[in-house]
């Protein structure tokens, strides 16, 4: 894959096993809160300056220098904290008809690798996810993807400060993405 | 076709029965048109193989060799900028064994080479050569010129939008659009520099019949205040007042529709909740008024929606354009883009990019409530009892008016099924006409 500009932060070597464990617990907690639709608790895990980005993936030839994704193209998410809060406001609205009855979500998180970040209180975490959604009687959507996060320690807690989500699908094989990944 | 259907078809002098599925007198639609596979196959021939279909914006293919891959009905086509800067539309299927030739959705090419036997085609679709070409050259009666790619019969542009048709007897694009261009100009010609699509196409799948989202965009203002209440509240902090104002209209021309509201001239743009866009629109009001007149300046970003027959939809103000490509009778692949003025400041373009993403995209707070309605309006109409019940499109019958400035068929009141009736009337026109000469002006 060609090199592209994005919201990356360079990774700078390994972290102690204890930090690896803390980050794994952080990511599993986050996944469970999203499964439960507990968005208020989930928002507490986000840094005020978060950039939450899920670009579209273009189906280009390998030799195409432009690359399969990039920051100037349309995206599924390219959010600040305020944008995310607006999405949460809809999920929590009583008139979000397409969320009632609720979608059943399973966020499976795996392949977690944690590296030291550029700053002493930051780490870069790589992970993959399977997002399984089931709605109503037999509606089913599955997304697989890879994430790279910048996670920051603030007063003893970890906060998600950057997330880049790359899914494997070109055509989104679903009508919507009614969750966070 | 089943034997019984074939017999009926012959009894009807070879004419399609499908047109009867729209009952203009009772303003009702037979649910069969949303689930019947035979009707769908007829649609591919009678609608998608005849109509002018949107295939690209010129900004997507600026340099010779640049191409985008898209669909005309279920035919995958390549829209290619030629070395003389004209545009050709090639069917992306090898003339040898039928294989797909180009597997990228966009890019720049010198030629297109099939992976199967190395057949190579020029940007204009001509067969240039192949693997083991000598064997073909020595084959009696084999002529390279007989094996060029199939192409659209005609390609034409209107102010940046590229359309194509497979039917050589189709009228010109200008005739096809008719006076609808007066409305299109609001979005395409409100600035000297013209328009462009921002980079990137969102593609997603709806398990619904293609006509449901298409007719929705052309006239269903009714659903906005109800279906999208949660989206409006998320973006603006308040819901939509019932009644929707009084100075509102539906307009249709040849099955193309536009519905809008003059009480809220910035209503659609306001749904982005982004001050940069509202300031941009306010700053440009005088320029746009001089260009388009006092009426149209208030239609640029009003509470509105629009569609070009058969499956090209857009939302003025929210500036998203989309095509509902059919994928069988009960599935749609939606492709959508963001349209901006080329000369708009970069921060305004980015605000549109983000605004569309927040509202009308798969993660958008509006679009998320649309999909399930389209899907279940398709799925629940198949039962033996359900299919007997026609669908009602009679809202605000008798609201047609004469208007001194708005061209086309004008109806008072946005809360109206007038444009959807016109859409299905047009559908019936194409399904019953054997040739283009039988398709009336509407």
C-alpha cells in the first residue's frame, strides 16, 4: 500500500506488559459499553480533542500513486467530539425509529499491539475488530476492520485521542453504520 | 416469462401489461412493481436501456485516460476521458468471453486489458490486440473492428453532469430534461466557476426496490418531519414544526421532480449545523440573485428534495447527489457524492464534505432512519393478501396551479404526492411505449 497522509502518530518502541494489559482492558471496556449502547459512559473515554476517522476505501489499481484512502475524500466518520455527541444525541432520541427495537451489537476486539507514543503519556494501539449487528428478526450486518489508536493517560485514566478505522469493504454491504467502531 | 404471461403478452398485441400497475385515476400503485422479477427484467430493457442515465461529473475525469466505473442499470460501464477531451462510455465486458476488463473503480489508464486472454482495448473501446494475436489474425473472417467494446449510444453533458443512453433513438438530453434545466441551474450555475464533486464516492447497499428511494427524493416532503425527527433534533436541538410553512410547491417535468419551501430558504443547509455554510450562502445572496433571479435565490438551500427520472436524486442545500443502481428487484447499490462550487473557499468545501457525512451518509443522522423504511416497504408487500392491497399516492390531489414564474407542472403545497404520481405516470409511459416516439411529453 502506498504511503498516505492521515491522522497517524509515529510509534516509538515497546511498552511494559503492565501498560499492554491496561490498554487491552481499556479497549475491551470500550467495546462492551458500545455493545450495551451505554454511550454516556463511552463518551467519558474520549479525549476532548479526539479525531475519530473512518475513510472510505477506494478500489484502485496497486500501481495507482493516489492510494486507496486519504484525508480529503468523503468519509464514514471524520469527527470531532462535538460531531460524535450529535450522533449520540440521535441514538438516544426517542424518535430514532430505526433504533427501536434496539440493534443487538457485538464488538469483537483482537490482535491488540501496543507501542510507545511520541509523548511519554501516550501509546499507539493497533487492533482488529469484528462488528456484528443483528436487528429485528433476521437482519444481519458484519464489518471487519483494523484500527490504529492514539491513547493518552490523563490523571490515572486512559483516553482515546485519535482513531483511524480501515474496513475491508469497498461497497459498504449494509444500509448504514448505526454504531461506533 | 411463464407460459401464462406469454399468452397474455401475445393477447395484448405484444404490449407489456406492466403499465397497468399504476392507476392514475385512483392514484394507486400495484405492489407487484416492487417485488415481481419479470417486471424488473422489463424495467432493465424499457427504462434503463432507454433513458438518459447520470454516469459521472466531469470533474471526476479531467485528464485524458481518467475513468470512473459505474452502472447503467445492471451494466457496468467505464466513463472515460478521451485524448481529444470528449467523453465515451464503454461497457466493461470483454467482447471475447464477456469477462470484466477493468477492476478498478477509478484511475488513469492508457488502455484496458482483460485478465482472461489479454484482449486489449483503447480508451475509445477499439480492440487493439491480444495474447497470441497471430492465431486470431490467421483465423478466417476474424476482424479486429468487429470486436470493439459496446458503448453507450450517446453521451451528453449538462453543466458538468455527464449522462448517457444506450438507445440511439432517444431524444437529446436537453429534450429529456426539458424545462427541468431551469431548476438544475440553481445548483449547477449559481457561480461563474461551475461545480465539482469532492473526491470519493460513498457506496452502500439497501435491500429495497430501486423505485422507492427514487420516488422518495422526487417528492416525499411528508416523511421529512416524521422519519427524520431524531436527525433534526440531533443537528439543531429542536424538531420540525407540523405544517411545514405555507409557501411551498411541488413541480414536475417529464417525471423529474423538485419540491421546495420558500418559508425556510436556508432550511436544508441549516441541517448541517455549520455556521461556515450559512455565512457562505448569505454572503453570496446578491451574486446568486443577479445570476438566477429573486425566486431561485431562495431555492438554493431551501427545505427541498429533487430527482431526475429514473434513479438520480439530489438534495439542494445539503448538496448530495446520488444514484440508486438496481441490483435485482429487491436490492439497490447507492452511489453518492458531494457537489460544491469550484470557486468555494477550501474551508467551505470541507464543511460541505463533513455536513453531508453527518446527515446523508451511511453514518449520517438522517439517512440512518431512511433505509429501514425503504427495505420494509419492499419486503412486506409479497404476501398473497398484502399484494392485493394497492399503495396510496393520492395526497393533495387537485392542487395543481398556474404559476407565472415556476416552469413545469406546479402544485401548491409541499406535503403532496404530486411528484410521486408524476414519477409513476412516467414509469408507466416507458413500460407501455414500444418506441421513444410513443413516450409523451409530460
